C-alpha cells in the first residue's frame, strides 16, 4: 500500500474537521454570546527513509525524511467580544469587556456564560433562559415593578407602595487567565478546567472587569464572510488531497498492469 | 541488458514514490500554520544512472494572516522562537500561543515558550507584543521572546508538531519581526503541489512504459532465441 495515500487521507480528515468547526460557527451565527472556534493543524512525526549518505565529492546528502500527514492540533475558541445588540428588555444584560456571569448548574458546580438574557423564576430569582440561577442568588421582591441595573452591576428595584428604588444586590462576575481553555457545556455555558485556570471573581468596572449594559445582548462573534472564505479554502484543500489519493492510486494501478499472465 | 535496465527503472520508480509521498505530505499540510514545505530533487547516484532523492527544507516565508487574537504570534523574516519540550529545546515559527493554568506562556501543545530569561509568566489583562518580541502586560514589560537563527539550513530537521530540531547550536538573536494577532500560513502552494503531482504521475507512467518495453524484449529473447 502506498503510504502517500494514507498521508492524503489524513489531509482529507483534517479538512473535514475544519468544515465541521465552520459549520458549527455558522449554525450559531445568531446565538447570543456565542464565541467562534477555529481549528488548527500540525504536521505529524517524520520517518527517516534514507539515512545521510556520502555522495562522491559533493559532501553528505541530508537524510530523506518523509512526513506522514497532518492532524488536528487544537480547536481554539476565540473570546473576542461580539457586537452589542440593543433590545430594550430590562433583564437583557451584556458585558462589554472581560467577564462571565456565574450560574449554578444542576450538579452544584458553577457554570459561566456571556449570555445575559435573564428571566425571573417563579420564586423571584434571576435565572438564565436555561433556568440556571445566577450566582450569588439575586431575588427580586414580589412587588417589583421596575429593575435597574447600573454599569457596575448594582441591581436596584422599585415597586411596592412607596415606589422607591432600593438596592438588592450586585452582580458578581468571573474571569480566567485563559478563557480559551474553558470547556463548552452547551446551552451557552462554560465550565472551568485546569487549562482555563481558576476563576477570579469580582465586580463590573473593577479590577479589569467590563461593564454591564442593561437592555443589551452580546451577539455571536461569528463573521459570516470570514467563515465562508474559510469554508471555500477547506473545500479546495479537501479536493486537492482527494486528487493526491487518485494520483497514488493511478501509480499503483500502472504497476499492477505490468504483471502479465 | 534488459534485465539491468528493469532494475534501474525500478529504482527510478522508487524515487518517484518518495516524491509522491512528499508531495502528498505537503498538500496534506496546506492549512497547517507555520508549516514549511519539503522539497525533493534527484541526484544521480554515484553507482549508476538511477536517481537518489536529496531532500531540502523550504524555509520561505509563508503569508501572514491577520486573526486579531491577542496570543496568535507569527514571525516575519528568518528565525525561530524557542519552546521547551520534554525532549529539550526546540525551534518553532510561532502559532496560537495561550496561557496555561499557572499563567505561563505556552504554545499549542502546552510547551513553554521561552523568553530571553526563561519561561514567561503573564498576569494582567492587556497583553501587547512588540515587533522586537517584548511582551508588555498592562504597560509593564513582562519579558522578551527568545529568537534564534540557524545559519546552516541543512542542520534543521522537522520533528512534527510544528517543531524543528537543530543539530548545530542556534545563534541567539534573529532578524525577524514579531507580529501579534497574526498566523503564518503554510508556505506550500496548492497549485504548485498539484502540478508537481501531475509531473510525478507522468514520469511514473513513462518509467512503467519503459519497463513494459524492456519486459517484452526480455520475453522475446527468452522465447525466440534458441528455438529450432
């Protein structure tokens, strides 16, 4: 078997992965707070097929090393800020700058999200669209008529008989040394890993955290034009590798034809 | 005579197999950041007319592609960054760096990227990498990326995973500008790669045809001569 064929197959598999990643980015072009990913590749180990040898009078010929293709090195999530989309809904929050909202996952761990389209649960708690409660808990009094969230994350409510505005808490945020290392949990949530580092918590507009914008949502950071161009490049590269397999196959076939009966 | 020619042609075919494998490897890595293509040429063997493969590494600059990601680092010009792997120091052309859990600058494999004074620790928010490799975090310098150059290209060997090993000690300091927020494309041109593939196929066909012709001569010789 011509090992060049396997090399080209690895190229096709890599490009297939690239298309998978692009397809996921494109599918989430309208997902609030979604961060695009990027596939990167690396060459695999080399095999020495001919050691260095002395050619007459011309010095030493370098060894011939043949690479055996390519493999996926990493899928890196790009944590750039997406565009801000004004919705006017009081419980839509976007973080302009660094930081994640913290939510409680069903198993008790803390999840992190940039999707700030919150809602109020039946017990008055501030929850995500997925029903996960904000950490630390933020409970709105039952007679609330209006919620104001300032840029530094302070939540004030007004309502009741007096109609006065009272502060009920402040939204805490988390950030990571390496946000690309966070684990995607689906549902716009991320989980902490050893690669991301431990969460540093703090408040908006302090210690480098971004500001909270009420009535705004962060759209995905996917740019359709960029994804489409990458898609075309991946498709072409896929075809080229398929072509190389055909060439290898052709060569094998012509050897096969040499044998006469 | 035809028998020896068949053997020589077979050696030529084995050369073209190598060429095809290398062309396939280059094409498989057409989207690998920082990949440097292999080139193979024929040298005439001292012992006979068949070709012997001679390989060279093509160190031409690849295109720089803007990504905007803070820790994507590419090198413009000759030279290499140094990473510390478990097998020792290796050279690299940059790529998607990141920070590990301890805040150290690492490459895509988690191998530490070395600065002029060892591994670089980064803690802060605004990371700026200047053209000369100085890393500025929140306005204060945190280190400078170590850059080296290798004068003898033949001393360089690819190890896979984007790493290069050098059999000579690389010289410190390199001509090259560090580009933050950019990645270096593979220096493999897919069109040249395809044309190369086509040329290999044709040369292969020519050699197999020659082999067929000699085989039929040999067939005639063995079946006709000595016939009564």
